[in-house]
C-alpha cells in the first residue's frame, strides 16, 4: 500500500427519480467495493481489523469488509438532484449537511390534496381552483418567506413514541400525541413558471384514500389547516425555546423528504425502506352520494388545474411537501407537490463538475474512477495524515 492514497471524503451524487436514497448508497457500494480506487481503503480496513483485540475480531468475524458509506440527508424516491454521500472518515462530516441550507425547484399542482402531500399519495379531497391565478399565488407566497412555523406532513418519517408518522397514517390511526409545528426559515421563494389550466402535463393521482382511512386522514388535514403561520417574532421565540432544551432534538428529517430512511453514517445494511408505490397519474373520478362514479369534468372546468414551478432556498428541517399543501390552503383551494429537484445542498450544486452522475457508475471505473475523481470528491484523507486532517483535491 506504499504510495497509494486512501480516498475518504464527501461528494455529491445526482439521484435519479424512482430510487430511494438508500438504493443509491447500495449502488455506490456495489461499484466501490471491487474498484481499484477504493482497494487501498479495503486493505487498510483489513489491516486495521487484524490489529483489533480478540473480542473485536470475534464480534466482526461475520461482517464483510466493505467501503463505509453514508448519506447526508434523504431525498424522496420521487425527487431528483443533489444527494450528499460520505466515504470512510468522510461520514463523520455528514451531520454538517443536515444543518446547511438547501435549494429546491418544485411544481405545485392545485385543486386536490393527498395523504402524502404529493402526487404519489392517494387523494383525500378536492377543491375548486378556477379562482387560482398567478397573482393570487404571488400574494399568498408572502406569508411563507422568512421565519415561519411549519407542521411536518402526516406522511413523514418523523418518529412519535418510537413509530414513524407514516406508519400511523397507513394504519388509519391518529398519532398518540399532537404533532407540533416547528420553526423553519425560507431565505428565498420565487415563481419560476406559471402554468395555466390545460397547458402542462401535471395531473392528480388516480387512487383515492380508502373509506376506513379517509376519516382519520381528513381529521389530520383539518388540524393542519387550523395551524396559522407564525410571525417572525413567534418563530424566533420558538427557535430560542428549542435551543434551551437539555437534550437536542433528533436530526431534522430531510425535505425532499422523509419517506426514506434517516441519514446513516454506518456501513450500509440492505434493508427495505417501505416506500409507497407510486400511484397512477390519470384523471381522477369523483363519487356521488349514490355511490356511482362521474367524470370530474362535471364538477371542474375542462382541462387540468393550474400549476406553478417555484424555486426556494430553505433551512434544515423544511418540508417542501408541506409548503405545497399549505400553499393550496392559502389560495383557498388544495395543493400537492408534483415534482421536486434539489439543486443545491451546502457547497454542492447540481452541475456536471460538482456531482457524480448516477448513470455513470454503469459505464465502468475507467470512466468514474481516478481520472475523474477530482470532479466528484470534495476532500480526501491521505493515508499518512492524521485522523482529523483534510486535503482538498
């Protein structure tokens, strides 16, 4: 191993749509473990284990030697964009990326809301949208800028008494305690594009919430609707109060957002994430009191509802799905998140010279490996340096 550099550090991957954040790590590990680039890391880990005490060697005897990898905040399977990953000692830096600002682009579709607040969920209810215009949305966005209070979605990985919120929702149960709003900050929030009805491809999901779950879902959504946005002063007080706690709150679940597993800085274990199956995207039907289905055209104007593409830069712990849901309420209708791209997280931006393209892994190590490592790694730890030292490359 003389003269061989041990690459350990933090880099960004361009996550594609339809895969979980944990799937991305599994895919990275699949290609990193047998690679020449990470062979020195594997050999160093093997040497280190050989120096362990007999007790440690016995405890790890069944664990394969694999590249240690983790991520710095999840993205929904539906979302694309920057996913921070760490290798080796770089995993210790991942916590810093939970607390940095992030920039997103999202599409909000009006007229319906789902149990997950996005297009992968099931419709809970619909509302008129004829009155929703760009001017109406522009005005409503004013109340979402700056320091505000935001309630986490009922479909999120936030744990309540040891159980994730989405597990309660899937069982048609209310959480045993009230889900309180939390202080977040919106540094920038602007309209990028406005879509008039019938001028875009975004559609409501087809699936409806089951009858036995609808009552609970509606009740939870009503609670969300009754929580007013706080003023900047109220948000500041709430933030200061949270800082005075004896023990810090758990790490914020990442926007993008949180039906995935929580961030991991340990060796990846191949476990199922329990992601909801994407619903269809056909035009929905409504049910009359007599129980027969009728076309939504009888209740809604022809063409699909209006939609808006937003760009936003937000603090840690912000839920973009909640913004879509709350914006629908603010304009006197309903709203759901139809698309999401994380274009920046910390120092990493979604540009070819700052991210590793997920698809490039399949092109082989000769493409993504040593000759391009300076493009994908933010920092590395040479073998002959001390544990806490870094070297930019």
